[in-house]
C-alpha cells in the first residue's frame, strides 16, 4: 500500500503548511524515480521542510508510527538511493539551500544540505577559494546528496572526494534528536569519529541538516591537455607513468573508442574517430609547476605511444578540450533509449586489464558499452546503451555488469567508487564486505535506526542475520 493514513497527512500539513505537502498522484509521479534507469516506486507523500525543527518533528511522527522516510536532494543519484518505498514520506531537502557562512580565515563553509554543489564553488571564488569535489552532476546535485553518497568527481585523483572536505555535520536522528559531530578544528580526536559513519550512509542512518566543509585556495594556474592513443593499453601505461613520475594531475580522465565517437557526433570537438582511447589531463597550482608538469605529461604521453597531444593555449580552448570528457554521459545518452551508467573501480595497475575485460564482456553478451572514467584513480564508468523495453537485452545487460563487478572485485577493486550501493548494487555488496562486514552494517543500522524507518531496503536487507536466517 502506498497510501499514508489521512490523520498523518493532516499532521504534516499542520507542521509545514498545505503547499509543502504533496499527495496528488501527478505530483507523486515526479518523485517516484531518481537518475537510475528502470527503477521507480510511488511514494506516499512528499514534504518540503525548511528548518531543522520541522525535520525533527517529521521524524518523530514517522518513527512513532513506523512510517518509512526517504531523504532526497535533486534526485541525480545513479544507484537508486532516492527511489521511494511504498507508503514512505519523501523528505525533499531542496528548500534548505542556504550558504550560511563562508569563513576565509578558517577556510570553511557552513551550508544547508540543499545547496547546489556548483553554487558553493561559485560563492567561494570571490574569496580566492574553491570547493574541489566536482561530481558530473555538480550543477544540479546537492551537498547533502554528495555527503550521503560520498561523491567523487573529475578532480578526485589530486583533491580527493567529499569525505575529505567534511569537517562537521549536524544530523537529525530517526527519533528526532539532533546530533552534532565534528568541529571546525583541523585536529579533533575527541571520541569516536561519528561524522564519517554518516558520510556515504545513503540516508539509512539519519538526515543531514547542516554541513561544515573545508575549502582550499584556488590554484593560480591550470593547463589542459588532450592525448589520443591507438590502444587502451598505451593510455593505461601513460597514466601509470605519469603517477610514477610523481605528478599528481588534478584531472586524468579516459574515454574509449565508442565514447569518443559519440562525443564527437554530439559536441563536434574535432576528436579523431579512429582513436582507440583518449586521455584528458589537467595540472594546476603554481604557474611554474604547471608549465613543468604539463610539459612532462605531454612528453610521457608521447613516449608511451600517443598519436597526438594537444595543449590548450587559452581558457576557451581548455573548456573545449575538457568538454570531451564532461559531455561523455550526455553524448552516450543520445544513442539509445536507455542508458545505464555503471561504476566500478580497480587499482591503477589493473586498468588496462579491466578495460579489455569490459570490451570482451560486451562482445560476449552482445551488448553495447561505452567506457569512460577517472583513470587516475582507477574509477571506470562502463555505460550500457540499451532499451529497457527489450527484456532479453536487459537480461544480457544484467549478466554483463554482474561479470564486470565480479572481475573488479577479483582484481582487488570494488563495485562502486562514487555512485553508491542503493538498490541497484545491494546484491553485490556482500562480495565486497563479506558476511562479517554485512552483519556489522546491520548492527550499526539497528543502533541508529531501531525501528528501521530510514531509507529501508537500501544498501542491504535488514531482516537476515549473519547466517542468512531471518531475524525474529
């Protein structure tokens, strides 16, 4: 049953106002899916709080009556983490979108969870600062969603992921209590590091209500390079050689032949259609260091078989070259009715093997896959170009990505580097964390959310014990 008791709806209306509680079928449809293809489910209602006390009151009501809560930002997730469950309250955080403070003296920003990622970066720039995490959806994704999924991005190799910038959190617990964890101090080892438990928890433990983030000085200079290769192995060897030379680029991105062709048809950048692989490389920092590193990367790429290396001569040209990677998903999405953007990560030393395996898997199951991703940190995005109406093909797609995940784990990698587990990958989580890890997850969930109202069914099922038996 998707319906919520009318008395509970009335209580929510009294808390928030009628204009911030949606129950009409046509409104609910809009929030029945996120950025994950195929998955959808109708919620019971949508609510739009704009204060922490409102969130606390909503949680108290939901916890008392065992009503599931699914927290949502912009709905850009790619693992089904924001898919509603039947009869749930979707807690949409987009009205809590204030940047409360930019603090140049302490290099921090205090924000509400609905702040758009790119807007935080824009707000930091006048102070000579920037916010490095840059997920592909940064112009629409929210900080709360980034924290809940520990989002990465193109700059992850040099600057790290969202976790590396979260200094403190305010979290509404399922019973309505407000927890504050972490401080504005660079050093803080007082007690358990509860902050990190909530980062990447995908809304299963509580609702993030405020985030204190670390900012960093904006680099004084940047150079963008684009190198094309006749083989993926040569591109992978170039990546390894660049890192071995003690160069840590801010961006080191990869596109395979299928993706190159789709991008060129879409963006008309001038990419060679006969190239098997492309690397987008960017270095930033002190101008002298940038000049030296860009020359070194160009030389390393040529030494490892680059057919051509282009170095941007202006900011405009840099934007054009970077578009080869930043438009990859949009370009692939035009090719088929359904685009399934997957996410697997392996150690850099296994990149060439993993890319070749993805290509072989596509041939084995007769599916079309374009692969791109963050080659500098081993995070690949095999993207399936398919049609969800073709059930036989979708079955083969599922077989293909199952084998891809199994291969990634066999290579000491993981099933997700930045998208999260959600619904889409929860059946694969045990192969990464094992039975003991899975039981620890369940016990931790029980401590924070004893009534199981927070995003139930995401990441893992809660009803089974360590031996697989159903809990009583």
